[in-house]
């Protein structure tokens, strides 16, 4: 009996030693995985002001937030699956808090100073109490709940603009930063890149007007079909102006503007761009004077294609091979370049991200490459010079684990190679 007991104890001891050995081997990989996922979560939410340190499964956040809502947004974003604890060392800009207190009811100089000191002291107490938060309870701690007491009730307004590169700029006041997540999802649904946006917004404790979010989303959709434009939502009025590539694009933008609801009245001012040079009848490609020798012409076209595609992307409807109207101007410029190397074969290569099945991705990439080739053919480029090639999710140029990376992997490239037969 004594021997059996000794054997059992020995097995238990070996199991414990073995468990610690396995844990020590896995610990570095677990830490690296958490560090990567926290970084990606913060980057994808434009929280580059947040610093973070990872120790095993424990994460510590630091940095200076412009207000309490941004600090809370950072905590919720970094609270990924698999953490043991999330330590909050983020500080809130005291100057901003003091300014917001000073615009309340008029006080004497002494009363005003006391109010500022009391607010600062209250902030320090909250940070001290909530400094270490278990990951599974991070959103349940009462002291982390953000109030609007120190945020001014500024009118809720938004100015949206988009230039011909596809960059969106959002400038105004918002009731919550949750609006950004909604807008990012909408941008993806219409084929725009959420990473190609600029946010210049200020938080307000005022209530948003009726249909606030749908009105912003319809404004974004209107801008997406324009070459460039601007929408200003303020004072119960939606002022829309911009440049459309065609009457169809103008009509599509107007349809979205008409969806703006609630108490807003709309003021629409759209102009049709002059017909691109590529739409004017041109001589056949074979009749165009080539740029130098075949070798030089090929180099010229390749350089121009690379420059155009670096400035702007060819965009399709989400999950489809249908070209978006906003890509027409870019494709017209590409066709103008293509006629300058009339003897060269132009390969159109299509790529997707890794979402979905490999077979479906290959078919979609091939269909998108064919759509581009057909468009160029419709502009007078000899169809015998065009070859459409689909690669699916192969040869990614960025990570497929973030939306920014996936957007980069969804692309069309043009390669000038050899002479037509």
C-alpha cells in the first residue's frame, strides 16, 4: 500500500513539472499573439495615441486621452479575448476638462477655481480606483462608465467631403464615437476604404437630430458616386455640392440626397464634368504614333500605369465584378496611356482578400480583371492586346487580419508584357 501511495505521489509530481514545462514553452507565443491582436485592434480604430505593454496575458494601457469617452473607447477596443487583466494607466487631458467646466453657469474667480480643482481631484480618484480591471469585468465597473457632465452641449453637425483620390474627411460634432464604427462598416459596404479617412470631430452631450445616422450614411453614398464633393449637415439643412462624371452619376447622387429625412431641407448643387478626353473619338490604336521604340513604349506605359494606380484604386461594388462609377475617370486615363504603346500586350491582374472560399475568390478576381479589360476595349483598346488574369487571394501585399490590410489586397494591377501577335 505504501509503495502504491509513493507511486501516485510521484506521478502527481511529474504531472505538475510537466504542466509547468508546457506552460513555459507556450507563454512566449501567447504573449506575442496578444500583443499582435491588441495592436491590430487599436490601429484599426485609429487609436495610435494609446501605448500598451503586454506581460503574458496582462495588458497595461497608457497615454493621454482628449476626453473620458476616448479613454473608454480605448479600453473597450483593447479588451480582446484571452486577456487575464487590463490595467488602465490612461490619463485624461485636464486642460480640456477645466475648459468645459468654465463654460458652465457664471461663477466668481474663486468659485471657478474651486470647481476646476474639485473636478481634477475627482478625476484622480476615479483613475486610482479603476486602475486595474479584470478583462471580463472591464465594461461593468461603474467608475468606467462615461458621463456627459463635463462635455459641452454643442450643436450636432457634420461636414463630409471626398476628393478625387477617394479620401473622406469628417469634420463636426458627434454624440458618440460609436458613429465611427457604423460609418466604417458602411464605407466597406459601398467599396470604399475606411483606412482612407480623416476624422476631425468633437464630442457633444447634445442629442442628435432625428435620422442622424441614416442621413450621414446617405450623404456618404452620394459622395461615393461623385468625382468629388461635400455635404454639410447643420441648422436643419443639408447642403450638397460636387462634380459628377456623368448625368447617371449625378442622378445617383441626387437619389441618395433625396433619402435625407427628418427636419432637414436639402440644397443640391451638382455639375457634370467635361467629357474626358478618352470619350472623344480617337484614331485606332494602330494609327497612334508610338512613343519611341517598342522597348521605350512598354516602359512608358508601365510607368504611367503604376503612377495612376498608386494615386487611386479601381473600385467595384462589394462582392461583385461591377465597376463603380467613381472608377470611370481613372480607367479613362488608363485607356489614354494604353494607346501610346499600341504594339504591347497589357495583362490585367485581379486579386481579392482571403475572406470566402478560395474557388469563389479566384472566380471573383478573374471576373473583375475581365471587367477592366472590357472597359478598356470599349474605349478603343484592341481586345487582342488585353489579357485578364485572376489570382484570387494569392500573393497578398498586406495582412488579411485587418480591414486595412484586406483593402490593400483587393486590387487590380496592370503589366505591360511582350508584343501582340
